[in-house]
C-alpha cells in the first residue's frame, strides 16, 4: 500500500507554527474534572485520538463531556460499569483503572492490538494494594476487568515504576476519592523515568485543590478530600513542537512557536537546551519561542530519561549530524507505543545509518543516507521522525502517516503549511 512521501525541503524554512494543546495536560484535566464536585471547563484542549479516547471513556464511566466551541465542559456523575476502549493511549489505559475501582460494577478494559503488549502488571499490582479487585485475564496486560465496589480503601502502595511514570500518575489522580488517599512509593533501583510528568500531575492536582506532594525522593502522597471544578487552560503541546523545531536545524531555517510558556512542567521544554546543544540558536521573543538552525547539526550525548517523547526526532537529527551521538537512559522506551529503540535502530539502519542498539541507549554514527520506506509501527512519534528525515533525504516514504492523529489531528497539513511559507 502506498505511503506518504515526505516532502524534501528546497530552501530554509521560515515559518510560525501554532501548536494544538498538550495531550498530557488535556487528559489530566479531563480526569480530574470527571472526579470533581462541580462542572469544569477545559479551555483549548487537544482534539486528537488520545484525548477523544479519554473523553469517550469518561463518558462511558458516567461523566458528561460536552463540546462547547473549541472547549470541553465536563459535568461529573457517579462512576458506573462500562466497557473502555483504550486504543493505544497509555494515559487512558493507566489513568482510568484506578477510577474504575470507584464504579458500582465492573469496568472492562481493552485496546488496540499493540496495546495488549504494553506493560500493565505494575499498575494492576498497585491497584490491588489499594484495595481494588482485578480480573486479570491476560496476566499483567490488556484486556482486564476492574471489579468496582463503589469505593476504594487506598493507603500505602509500593511499586516499581521503572517502566513508566504513568503508573504513579494514574494512582495519584484518583487518590483524593479513595477513603484514605494514597501514598505511592517507588521501589525500583533507579529513578522513575519521565519525572516531569509526575510533577505535571502534582501541579494539576494542586490546581484542583487537592493536597498532593512529593514527600521524599520516589515517594508521593495524596490526601483524601474534594476535587474542585473550575476553568483549566491547556498549554500548547511542547513535545509536538519537536519535528517542527527540528526542521529549522535540518534546513538551516527559522521556526517560531507562539505561546511557548516561560515556565512549565511539560518535558518538551527541554527542547530549548537540547536543540541548542545540537547547534541551534534558541531565544524567546514577544510571541513565543524561536529556533534558528546553523550550517551544520552537532552530535548529541545526553541522558534523555525524563524526555523520551523527544528521542525519535533527536535520533533523526543525530543521523543527519556532523559527528556521532549517544542517546542514553532510554531503555523504558521499549514499552511505549512500540519498542522505539528497536524501531529507530531498524529504520535508520536500513536507510544507511550506523546505529548501535544497547539495552538503555542508542549510539548513532551519521553516514550518507538513502531514501526508502520508513515504518511508523503505528507510532505517532516514529511517523513524525520520518517526516523530519525526509526534509534532507529524498524518497523517504512514511508507511502510516495517519498514526500522527494520535496527538496531531492534521500533521500533513501543518507540515505542508510550514514548508510553503
């Protein structure tokens, strides 16, 4: 089946790209709004597959999530028995099972084919420690059923969250509705990956009036109590800026992102320092962030444990750099939408790049690349990475550009608009 031929850049880009809202923030605000004591308004949410799946799942669980122009209004309701389609959305499959424990009846979870391969055993064990009964038919993966009892005892939960910070965030988001709240303790030898996402969860809880805090490294506590409704404004999705800002480096051009916050919990903000390390000139102006590429791209040696959503684009930039790169601390990416380490190594190698795949790292030695088919593995970030590569390498064909609808409703249109300026 023909794929999407990534357009080759014929001149330096010079574009302003307005990003839709953050997926991570949208889904956190939706969950808290569905558990609140009064209606909420989510302003400028992301409308894409992951957030639509979350909205549909919350409706199935009893909340009213209604369109109001570009916004969503959310009216809470009693949590009820439901069938939940998680798609391939990690936030849906990991944020909603704790809420399902509050249902008056059973809540069954299933999703896309690859979703059945994503690790869930850690979360399910944590739910059991909190007093939630699980029919774990697939033994630590989807599908499974939460046997809701209309209340959750809560309390101490010890788990190894080395595979995903979402295991922690899922428990924290629902915990104010548990009888005793929750104290989650990470038991793994190393730090939790994507720590900024847990910080984001704590800030979202605080904005909703919930007493939530990190009481020690690897220990988080949420007290029982009401969750406040209200107005929540969603920031632009900074991680989704990665392919567009990367275009500035690949073409030696300039890309501006309006509305880039001066302070944020979004991991995508790390792009400012990472792209500067690869040779970009990065600055704030009156409208937002501006990134300008230079004559070459520098190699990168960085621990990316906390920003793994940026790795696919950074790996492609490394393949186009003037020296070797080493991307470290990324072993947990094997449990993302696909095994991203293996996927990147496979796709870059077959286009001519010198890639060494390790358990926790990729070493990338740039070589002259050739065009060819770039498989997305139904992974939105692999698909956008293929588009970035195609700016510099003729004949790159992304097999499934529609995977980008997970977080960007019209990526091909946005990409063409950037190149047409």
